[in-house]
C-alpha cells in the first residue's frame, strides 16, 4: 500500500469542519469499498427531533469536494424540512459518487446498505436523484434502516408523486400570495427537470390548465413528457431570460445564483429541487428586493418525506395526502410571517423550523 505525505500548502485547509455548510453536523461518515467501487458520504446533521432521515443521491460529481459540499448542504436541509413539517425526524443525507446509469450494481447498493446499518438507526436512508425504489429494496435486504421501499415489500412506494403534489400546493399558495388567486389556469409555468417529480408536477399543472414549458438535458424524457401531456419543450439557450409567471426548478440545486438572479423574469419560484438558492442569505434577499415570491424548497418539497415517514409511523395514504396538502397553509403562513417581520421567506421558514428544534432540545434537557 502506498501513502504520501503532503505539505500543508498542498492540502486544502479544513475540508470538513471548516466548510460553511458543515454547520454543526453531528457526524459525517466516509464509506469506501474497493470490490464494489463504492465511494459514499453520509451526513448526519441533527438528531434532536429523531433519527436523521434523508435520501441517497448518486451523481457524477466533478470531485470529492463537490460531493462533500452537496451532502452537507442536503443533510442540513433535511433537518429543517422535517422540523417545519412537524415530523419527529432529524436531518441526514447520503451521496454515492458515480454514474447511476453505469456504475450502480446490486452489490454496490447492498454494501452501501451495510454502512447505513453500521450506524444503528441514527441515519435512515431513502431514494433521491439516481435512485429507484428497487435500489431501496436491495438496501432493505441488509438493513431495516431504509424507507421508500416498494409497496410489494411493505413500503409506501415511490414518494415522487407525493413530493410533486406538495410542490403544487406550495406553488398555489405562492400564487395566491402574489396574484390574489391560487388558480394556476393560464399561468406560464416553466418546469426545469422532468424526472420523477417534475413529470408528476407537469401532470398536476396540466390538469389545472396552466401553460407548461418543460426543460431537461434528457431529450428522450422531453419527447415522452411532451407526447403524454401536450406541453411545450423549451428550445432556447437560456431559460432564465424567458418570460414566464412561475419558475419551477425540479432538477438540481443552486440555480438561483449571481448569474441567473438578475435575468429571472418569473414572479414566483416554486419547485422541488433542494437548495435552490446558491447563497441563502444573499439570494433570498435579492429575490425579495426584486418582488419575486420564493416558496422555500425545503418547505414545499416535503411530500416525499411525509410519504416515507408513513412507513415508520404506519399511517395511511389518506393521511399522507392530508399532511401534504397542508403545505399550502404552511407556505401562506410563512410568506405572511416574512412580510410582517420584514425577513425573506427562506429566513422565516428556517426560523420556524429552528424554533421547533430549540423547544425540543429544551424539553430533552429538562
Ligand atoms: N424524489 C423526491 O421525492 C424528492 C423529494 C424532495 C426533493 N427532491 C428533489 O427534487 C429534484 C428532482 O428529483 P427527482 O426525484 O425528480 O430526480 P430525477 O433524477 O428523477 O430527475 C431529475 C431530472 O433533472 C434533469 N436534469 C439534470 N440536470 C439538469 C439541467 N441542468 N437542466 C435541466 N434538467 C436537468 C435530469 O435529466 C432528470 O430528468 C432533486 O433536486 C431532488 O433532490 C426530490
């Protein structure tokens, strides 16, 4: 085995604890297995409200820094998502470095499951980008600490349609706040990313009579969704400059950034992607100044976690949908709270979530 000592200059300073996104994570676990090619990172941000639950993402990260930053940002987001949704869950997330299309094997998934199991339930996994319910079924073979498994195996099934319904509810609430009506009929909505959630959102929007344009990097999916729902495929070069009422980011995060924010034509942003604001404080504030209503991502995309939580708490589909529909009320509450207290919607949502965590911490310590 070869090892190498690097100088301080060659080593980037404070790669884990020093990252801004580290934000007091309780635990970060690096998982590696030579035989299956597994390279994964599990982030456990906070377990005050319960075990850290969050999906596993498999993605072709440019480098390990990007993967680490992603898992830290995502697991922190899960803490606030569960807190604001009223679930007794903490925040965690996992990333697997690699191409889900070519590198994901049953052996790799089971090895990953063994790492999840080694945490004894402090972290419970589920699916995220690059994962299917069948992958969670494989993980289930080696650990009980997994949700999002198929209905045949006793799970609540694919959470994506429920996530999409919650996003739809959040979008309607944001429209109500901006336009005085939550009817989306006739509204120009751009859905960026028409994967599991994006497609189901398109279905909800088309049913309501919205004018939907879709964008994706996968041409096959674009054609399939167009022919199924009769929507328009975006053919331009820069979606951010297009005239639209509502922008629904349903691909990856950080699409609201220094580059895009000044071009954005939408009056409402409501989508499924996690961590849409590249910088929560700066970009949240810029959106507010531009009069763009931002429905916080971690608030409106909670349908999926409500769905998988049902597997732990044994509640039924009707209860899942009732809780998800309530995202409408919470979004309106947050937008009004932000307005009255002169804060951004993201800050208002974070504050409400943090309050619940702080209260529980006090109870736990007393
Ligand atoms: N699945 C859920 O229940 C759930 C729950 C909460 C949050 N989310 C978040 O919602 C987003 C979508 O999740 P999903 O399950 O639909 O994932 P998915 O992998 O099924 O779909 C993502 C889609 O985005 C497309 N895409 C990737 N990069 C793109 C780009 N630059 N421009 C346009 N399209 C691009 C992909 O081709 C794919 O079709 C993710 O950010 C995920 O973390 C999902």
